[in-house]
């Protein structure tokens, strides 16, 4: 994968750390581009990418255990600045003649770090005492020759080292974690003061470089984008539209499973912000007919995916017309998708499991993936720079099958209407409370096959329960339920039961992931 920022790229070598992506994100927050590579990457391949620095991540292994990942052979002699973190630090120490041992003293969680007297590139200008986040059983007990010990902790007599003549440094703690109160500053001191990286990684630069790339890839040919209304496809389409203008056509399939006002919002706000050629396909009747009486969640997903294929295929044919067709498809692939799939360069044609609606294998396009080197927060910033409205850029994740998988039971127009109204109230109050950006998302789930007894207007009711599922997460791999203020929960509950008479009970899902998933279906 070609780096966006040329020589100003830092490689993060992943040793199985739970924080490898977080290290890359923090480096980018320091305005330096970063990419993750597996620890099996040969040093020659790393150096061929001309990195400005290399960071060795933490990991669960012990450096002296049989089969443990080794330090990249020849790396420390290559002249490239290197920072070792936790396990990466221990690998560096062991490889260069230091001593790593299991001392019987482990450190986990918040720990007080004592900065040693004397000059230090990593800790210059920082407090002599600071809380850092530790997670280690092994410790470096003796630094390698030529390294100065620049910090200690109660369980690690060698908690940080530096050899500025070789531009090498290591820390036992995790500076990438917010719990390390000056961790970001430590990372920035390594990047700027030790490695000499320029802080020039900005979303303005990303847009300029990607516009050039898209033009070079596409030339004068036509491009299609399946616009879902979500952040990724919206930003990807806006970036491509900036590059090639009316060569791009977006297709938005209204399957009747969107939330209240979302289709109208895409038509109004997105087109106004970008001027893109947008084709809206109204297909609610087709989808509801196909979903009639189906309650099994997996079957619902398959039906929605199948119908999307049919609608999108027809729309693609209509866009193509008789003038040579469409050669390219925009896809909102993000950097975490690339990393989690092994970091490959991507397929040249769409496969059924790679695209928005599960397009068939014989519908072949060359992919345009302008976001494949960006994290989600960077994508949102690109969207803001491109002038997309906050209602789109700040949108919370929403499942492709829409409200079809937020109705537990069969889907029909009546149940969709009930859920839409309850969902709209919930989103309105979360926005009014200023919580849109502090929670990952808040699915509202209709238990369509369940009824509960209630009292409304002095009369007995037999209505539906609604479930609120507010969750906090960084990557959706794990999540915890969000502790919303009680007054806010009470307000949402009162409004729903007052304004949506079909609902007489509002409940709160307080399950983490795992064991539960974020969506109910």
C-alpha cells in the first residue's frame, strides 16, 4: 500500500497488542502519518517503505518464551529511529545486550513513574512524577550498553531508556493509552525530537493527495457509488465527487427501512453540500413484500441483501445506459478494515462479501477506495473539510439492513412506523442533551412479538415494549452500556409512551459486549 505522506510515515510493528491500532491513531494525532505492519514483516520490506521511524508495539508474550516473536533482525543497526513499547521495549533491550527477567513483581493499571534526573528527550519539560498505564509481568532489569535509564517505577527499575546517539528509545508503560496522563506528550517527543518527523499529516493534505490519485486512477471514465447515508460512503463519495465531478453517479436505495426523515435528509443535505448526481430508488414496497411474515433475523438479513442486489443492479444498468457503462465503484473501506483483513492491497473486482449490499461476483468494477488509509475519526474530519453537514458527518453507525433488524419479529409498515417514531424521539433528546458524540450509538429496538399490560388514560392497554440500547465503544469489537442521566432516561420514556400510544413500556439494555452484541439481531 502506497503511503499518503511519502517518507513521513511511521510504521507500527504489531506484536499482538490490543493497543496496536491505538498507537497508530495517537501517532496520527501528533500529525504524523502511521501504518501498521505485522511483526513477521521482513526488515528489508519495512526499510523499503522508507519509514521516518518504527514503533514496536506491546504484546502478550514473554521475550524468553519458546516461539515468542523476535525482534526484527538488523532493525536496530539500520539507522532508523525506533521506539519500543512494553514487549517491544523488552525485545529491544534483549537484542542489544540488556537483561529481561521475571522478577516476581508485576504492574497492571495506573502506576507512578519517576523521571530520572538529567537530560531526557522523551520526558523533557514533563513532571518528574506522573501516572502511567502499566501491563507487564517481565521487566528489563539491566539496560543495554549505551542506554541511559530515564525513568523508573515501583515494579520496574528500568521503566524507560534512551540512546540518542542511535535514536533508540524504549518505555515499559503504554503512552498510547489515555490513562497515561502525559503519554501523548511522550510519543510526540519521540516523533518530533528523536525521529525528526514533521507534523504535517493533516486532512487537507489527505484530500489534495487523494483527489490527485482518484483522477489518475479513473481518468475520464464513469464511476458509481452506492450511497447509504452513512458516514463512510458519504465521505468517500464526496471525495470522489471533488475529484471528478459529474463523472460520478450516486445511487441511494430507499428500502423503506430507514429512520424517520433520513432519506429526505440525504436527498436535501447531501446534494446541497456536494452537488453530486444522486439517483434515489424507491423500493419500499418491493422490500416489504419480500419480508412479509419473516421473523428469523438471519433470513431477514439475507432477504434485504438479495433485494438490494436486484435494485442496485437495475440502477447500475440504467446509469450505464448505452455509452460504454460504468467501470469503477466507490467503496468506503477504512484502515481498520484493511488491518483486520490482513493488510492486503485489496481486490480489483467486487466479491459478494466486500460491498455494501452483497453485490454478485459477476457484477465487476474496479474499486475506488479513497478512505482505506484513514481511521473513523479522520474520515469524519475529511467530511467536515469537504463541507458535509454535521447531520451526516456526525451520524452514528447504523446497520445496513436498517430498522429491519431492530424489529424483533416480522417486519411490516405498521411496526416500522411505531419504531420510527420512538427512535426519532430518542435521537432528538440525545441531541438536545449534547450526547451525540459521547456515545457510540443508541439502537432503539421494538419487541414486536411481545405485549405488556399498561395503564394509559385511566384505561388498560396491551402495548409493545421498546428497548433503549445506548453503548460506548471505540471500534465496536467490544462495548459497554452508556450510563445516561436518569432524568434524560425518564424524559425519553415519558415522551415515547405519551407520543407513541402503541408503546406502553420503555426498558434499558445494560448488557456489555461480550456477552451481548450491540444490535439485538
